[in-house]
C-alpha cells in the first residue's frame, strides 16, 4: 500500500485547540447516554481507507454476534475532518463511548478529561510499548499496530558506489552517511541522492525530524518534568542538529522541497535513498524484489532514533457503559484481529502472536526488521498534554531551518513559545 509521506499520523491543529482549554472545562467526554440501553457508538477516522475500515467492521460484527447485551455501531469520518469532529463533540459533551486517536495526542485528551484509563482483561505487556498511550503512569489507549521509519535503498546502487549496507548491528554513523551522500552526488545520477520528505507538513515534521535531533542528544522538551524546552530544544546538541540538517540541503544532498510522494519518487529512480516508513515496504519490495535494501536510520551520536506511536483506541469519560466498552476493546485485541488490521494497513502488528500471522512479519520474515527498529529505536513523542503545541512550534522551526533561516533563532523562538504555552496552562497538571 502506497501512502503520501505519512498517513498514520494526523495534523495536530485541531487537538491544539483543546490544548488551550483548562482540564476542568470539559466536564467529561459525553452526556452519559451513549452505551446505555444496549447501544454503543464507535468513532473512527478510517472513512477514506476501505481496507482498514473493513477490518474494524469485521471486529465489530464479530463482537456484536458474540453477545446480546451491547450492540456497537460504527461512525466513520474522513481523516481530514476527524479531529474537528471530535473537538466539536467534546465541546458539546457529545462524544461517543469509543474513539480512535493518534497516539501522541493521548496525553492531551486525558488531561482534558475526554479519556478514562483503560481497564482491560488482556495482558497489555505483550504489546509493543509504542502501541500504548500513557499519561501520569496510566494507560489511556491501545493500538493494533505501529510504524517504523527506515532508509530504503537498492543493493545495486550502494554496491556500485562502494557504500556499505547499514545493519541493526552496525548502522551508519554521521560520517558514513555524509560519505555515502557525497559518493552518490558525485555520480551525477540524482539531483538529490537522499529524499527526506521535505515537502511534508503537519505531524510529519516532528515525527520524521525530531528523531534526528534526539540522536544528536537534544529533544523537544525536558522530560524530567515536561515543564520547559530550554536547553534541550535550543542547546548545543540541538544547534548541531539544525546546522547538520540545513547542511544536507546546502550541500545538494537533499531537496529543499521534495516531491509530494517520496516513496513513489524512489520507486521511479529519482532518489538513491529514501527516508520513509514501514508502510512503504511492501510496494517497494514489489518494485525492486531482492534488490531492495531496508536499513536502520543513521546514528548521529546517541544511537539511531525513530518516532513511536500511531493510531490507538480509547474509552471516553462520559460513556454510559464503560464496562461494555472495555469488554469490546479486550475482545478486539485477539491476535487474529490485530493481524487483520495490521495487514489492511501495511503496518507493524502490535504483538508477537499477531506478527506470526502476518506474512513477512513472522520471525525471520523480510518485514520483521521493521519490528526490530520499533523495539530498539522508537522514542515516544513527549507524553505531555503540551505535545500538540510543541509539535506545531517544532514544525515551524524546522521549516525555517529548511528554508535557510538561522538555526539558533528558529529554535530559540520555538522554546520561547513552548515554555509560554506550558506556563499559561498551569504546567498542564491534572486537577
């Protein structure tokens, strides 16, 4: 399945509206009517994805047939309008019992009292850690899958240029990447040998580029208390990251603005290496066969890093029958259902049992390396209600850096805005 840049994370603008509220303003996630009288509603963003929606419908149909107390009804929204719909429903206290939510936004929704902690009858320790949405040490959401960023290339291309294939045991260092890009650029076959998806917007920017920052030793916020970005988003390591990132463009290794579909451009021979996700694995394998190379991202000093957390499911605080909602979620986490959803989305199954049911993700399968990347390299985006605002500010700074702006000024401005937002929201502490 081909995706444009990154389908599995949504823009954070709508959730950012929620981030400006006080936690006590919501009064809960609904009226308490949904879930009563044996009827319950499930909201999903999958209206535009027939395969994923069909997998969810099958789970719901099976659950409805398995018992007679509760019947669940699906309401599917286009992804682009989903967050607006949730925000409007939350403001009107009309959220349904069950919602899906992009993983990094879970703390914001939990802080705003839209979500209730999960109380499931299944062992969530079997899940990849990045498929669990947490805040204040409680689990508020669970997902069927995750995705993993990597670098895709072709063995024939790297061999011709005399470039070593990076491995989990020995990823490329910064110097190796710079050397590889210089060799590829000198061949004259590509205008820009590395495609980093610089045409991306919204959540792609922090998801794709903050792992590079973290590999340098910086971060989006100080995770000791989540109260300030000072010194981590604009410290020496962050400035080094920004200068390196900008240098890739200045040296002609990366386009200031890539094509709108980096995976398709790679498959059409426009780039030697593409920085993309596990969602591009199957279609690239279909094009290149045994010549396809899947490599971990680069170690820029503190080890390779990738983003973690994708779409997950939670129960709202205003649900009229939370026990039934929890029962449904527990039912939905059977390995065969996790496998079905992961297969429909081309993503990484959340558990080992489910992975064994998805061709290519079984131990030793071609795509099993994506699960390894997720296990070994994934860093959750900061688990704080401030994240939607942080994401927007980091995205603005990154765009400035890409377009040639002064790195320090761009990062200092982001830190100033982030710290002011956290302060204005009382540190996003739960009341």
